[in-house]
């Protein structure tokens, strides 16, 4: 007799890859959590056995903090290097430093003793290309040569960027935030956070930003930080073998990314919580805080901007704001909401066109064309020629006595004797009016070109271009209010707070509020946005104007559509993302959504003790389902559990290799004990270990509202539908997403990974 006693249940030893997931599949959060709990329990019980086991358990407990420290150090260092490289390469388009070619324009003239206060950017060590080649710095010939070389450098940088992305790391394009949101919600995209993606994204980000295209480095820096997080996860089995734990690390890495992008550690933690994370336990909050702190500290040590600040646009304003100014602030909020709506609709329409027409087949040509147009139109206008970060920095600045910018060309009162900080409102001079024209043209240019730039096959962030649009609009409004207050200080709205000779209105503050409003309109952030803005600018006093603008822009934008730019891109790409913020209000039941439907073939199931290995292999070959319910028998349909397709395939493959006597006619048992068999019968295969005995079930009359909530809050892959213990059908995450799309009159087939 070949009894059950000597039946080898080879699965007592876990074999490699069981419990892992295939590419483009969703993880099972509940399963990951219970596996981590088991692992933790095992470590705790072992730690009482010996000193060595105790040390191992302490190391395991500390591994989370070590990973955070490493992420902070690496992402801070990369951000510093990117900032320095972008600074140098942006200036390289205009000229070169003769004393040391690796110096940017500003660094070149720091060491010079021959600069004057008025011409502080001119020094003999820094030469424009025309001066270097022909010896003439001024004149039409020099201008044309500089113009031509500016375009040439821009085209070279963008061509290198798009070529590197295409050849080495196709996943390094775009901002990366929509994909990271999807990955954090439990989806698997292998290679998206890999070593090649990290390397290529870092290099091409420098090239793309330096080419002068209308894009920022902030979104891609979040992707870079998440790649660092994924890299360090592979060093610790606690994270590399558990997809749920890995996502906790990635949430913290996203916080570190924003921390170094804006020099805003607290804003980074809030951004991760509000915008990208799906599952954010309290432990992750502390770790995000630590990672963001280390990243900001590392960046501060590198000091890429040479101003001992973490960001390029640190400002200090000296005048308070007044209640009457809330009106223009709220109007800027309305503008931000409208611009956000316009941008999302136009950009999504253009990206859809790229996906569905011939345009998508020529990514290199598209990047070259957009770069060429950008460079040709940007060079003549001094406000679009410089890097966008420098432009925002100038727009945020308050006009002190030491400013040489055109925006500060006011007509001074000769009798003025006041402290330098508090310069009264003055009438605008010709320079200011000239700057206003150039800014108006820059605004139209930025609005149009950003729509076509975001989504191309190069790393491209959206924060900086959105802020630039808002800052330009804000500065124009600020100057208008300032001049009104100066010329009409007897009007009732100015009378109470603006005396003649006082410094009432700060145009730079309007630029800051406008930038916040436009960024809020595009991304729909609120809390994290305000915190990022005041950490960015150091303007604690101006929280109320920022809040007013952020809330207004969100309300206005939400009136036209609830999705921000990242959610819209997730929808466009068909990622299986269940947004926690969406409401499901339809009165459908689980039975309306479950499969099989009325005319479908019956549900593919396994029985607990009458299926052979050959039956299982045929079922796996003929279907592409991710798992199969296990029932007592086909007649009773009483549910026992659920088994994953991948685990089943690996188990059978492993058994055939390692276990003698397992053949196609061997019976597969999912029961506790295999029955006594005759010696002539082939060796049975016992697969109880891979069976999930507590699959999530709902009854057929459960409202879909509840089912959607369960899928969101527990992060399920699938849920079985039963009636009185009898199996009726199955609902998967994609079924839920398709049903939701159908209810919103969208194409349900768009919910696939494209």
C-alpha cells in the first residue's frame, strides 16, 4: 500500500518564487501583510533562543531606518549633482568660462575682480560664443551667431536625451508620478524602478532641462528617489521579498524626492501622503520624515546654488499683506483653476493623438521639432531665454535698492531718504513697461508650448512650468495693483492701508501666489502645496494668501472635472488604479459585475480531491486567469479556498523535478490528508500549502458600493461571490474598474495596461 503516511508533502520546504507576482499584475495586499506578520513572529520567537538570533532580530528592526538613511543620502547627492550640471549646461548654450570651463556664468564672475555693480554678470573671464569665435561681442553678426549656437546646443542636448531614453531605458521618459502612483497602489511594472532607469533618468534629466524645453526636474526627481528606494530594497530580504513592505519604502522615497526637488522636507512628506501614496501607515510617516530630513541635509551640504539655501528662489518680503489684497489673490486662484483645466484637457487630447496616430512612431523627431520651435521662439525674449527656475526666482524677488533687473526700473524720488529695506511705491519707469510686454509674450509662449512638451519621450516635470505661468501672471497683476495704489491712493479701497510714500504692495508676493494657484490647478494639491510654497520661499507670513489661492484654484478646476493631471494620465494609459477619492454612487449589485455572466462558459474551478495533474496543466494552458477557486466537488460547488496560477505552475514544475512518481495521472489533493491509495495508483501530489483557505468572499446581493470600498481599502486582487457557501462567480480588480468606467459612460475596454 502506498499510504498517506509516507506521502511526501514536498511543499513543507518553501521553494523559490512561490508567492511572487508576474509583470503587469496587481499584488495581494492582505497576503503580503500576513506573510510579513508570519516572518515577524518567527524572528521574535527565535530571538529568545540565542544572542546571535537576538542581534539578527535587532538588525531586522533597524533595517527600515538604514534603508531610509541610504535613500536620503543618495537622492540628496543625485539632486545636488543634477542642479550643478543643469546650471553649467544651461549657461553653456550662451558662452563659456575661460578661466575654468566647468564654471557656470555666475561662478565664473564670482572670482573676478573686474565686475562692476551695474554689470555684475559681465566679466572678462566669461565670453559669449560669438565673442570667443569672432572677437566681437556686440552687433547684428554676433547676435545671429549666438542665436544660431543657442539653438544648436539645445537641439544637441534634447537629441542626446531622447536617444538615450529610447535605446537604454524607455521607462525613463515623462515625469514618472502617474506610474509611481499606480505602483504604490499595488501594480507591478518590472524595470520601472530599475538601475538602468535610475542611471538614464539622472543623465537625461540634466540634458532635457538644459535644452531649454518648458519642463522641470521636480516630478522626475520623485521617480529618481523611488528608483534609489527600490535599489536599496534589494539589499534587505524583508523588503525585496515582500511587495507590500517595498511599497512602504517607496512612499518614503517619494517624500525624499520632493524634499530635494523643492528643499521642502515637510512638504515632501505631505506630498507623499496627499498625492502619491495609497497605503500610508503611521510608521511610514515617521520614516518618510527621516528620509526627507536626510535628503535635505545632504543637499544643503552640497549647496548647489551657493546661497546656503536648498532652493534657487528663496525670498524675503518686508511688507505685510492687507485684507483688500485677498481680492486679487482669489482672482489669481480663479486664473490658476482655469489654466489647470485648459492645460489638462489640451495636454490629454494631444497625448491621445500621439497614441492613436502616426505621431507616436517618431518620438525623436517630435522632441527635435518641439526643441527647435522652443529655442527659436525663446531666444529673442530675455525672460524665456534663461532657465525657468531663474525666471521664477526673478519674478518672486522684491525690488530692493540693489536690484538691477528691468522689473525694478522705477522712477526714484530724489528727496527719498529711507532705510534700504523699505522703499515706498514708486511710478513705473520705461524698463517696467518694457518688461511687462515681454512677460505677456512669455506667458502666452509658456502656456502653449508646455501643452506640447509634457508627455514627450524625455524626462519632463510639470511643477516648474506651471509655477512659471502663475508667477508671470501674478507679477503682471502685482505691478498693476501697485501702480493703481500709487496713482489712486485716495480711492476707498486703498485709503485705509496705503498712505502716500508707503511701501504697500509687493509684486513678488503676487507672483508667489499665482505660482501656487497654477500648480494647484494642474495637480489639485492643497495642503502639501501650501507647505511646499512657504518652505520654498520662506514666507511664513503669507500662508493665508497662499491658502486662499490654492483652495480657489482647486474649486474652480474641480468644477470642470475632478481629475488632476496625474489621474488623467493614469486614465489615458489605462493603468488599473482605483482612486480612493472617487465616489461610487450607482445602485448595482455584486451579481451584476461578477463573472461568469449569463451566456459565458462556467467558472474554471479545481476540485479538492479529484483533479489530476494533467487536468490542472490543461486548465492552465487553456486559460489565462490569475487563479482558480477550489471547491469540494463540481456538484456541490462548496468553496474551500483559492489558489494562484503562478504558485500552481511552479508547484507542479517543482514536483515533477524533485518528487518521484508524480506523473500526468497523479491526483492533486488540496485536503488535509490524502486517502489510502493502492500500490498500483500513481503517487499523489499534495498542494495544501499553496491554497489560500481564507479568500475574501461577498454574497451575490452585496451592493457594488461596498465591493468597491473593500477593493480600495484592502487592496484586493479578486473577491469570490457566494450564496449560502456555494460558489457563484468571481470579481477581479479589472472587473471593478471596467464596471466603474461603464457607469461613467466611458469605454470599459480602456482599462487594460497599454
